[in-house]
C-alpha cells in the first residue's frame, strides 16, 4: 500500500495537470479509473506498423493504483490514449519497468 505522502504527491500532480486518468483492466478483477503519469516515447517500428512505446507510473497500491503483486503482465490492460488528448485504446501491460514501495512503472504496448 502506497504511503500517505505518495498519495498526497499524486494528488498535487493531478491538481497541476501532470497526470492522466486511465482505465485499469486487470484480467482477474473489476476495471477501475486510476490517475497515472504517462511518458510517451518516439514511435517504434513494430511489425511494419507504427506503435508508440509508453511507460506509466502509478501508485503501488491495490485501491488507488496498481499493486505490483497483482500485475499479470501480458493479460492486464490499460485504456490509454496514444497521444495526449486522443482517444483511449486498450493496451497491454508488458512488464514492470521499475518499482519502489510507493510507485510502480510499467511498460505498455
């Protein structure tokens, strides 16, 4: 469970407009809205189609974010926009790119 300090920090980032709300769809549970930090990289050529690479940082928390212990990489999904302000599309969580007690960073494709 993320600390109160991390939750306050996320709340501050949200007020500043630095977060995005996405839908987290775990393969074994209820879909829910969470606030995350999104980093979009330059599109990479994947199988002759352009697909953006993204990392998403969320609270490491089962209620307010995504708990690392419950992630099913390859099966869990996020509904997230390819570009800021664009339409959301379902994308798979590929792997945990980093984790701390309060935060988890996920590679999305």
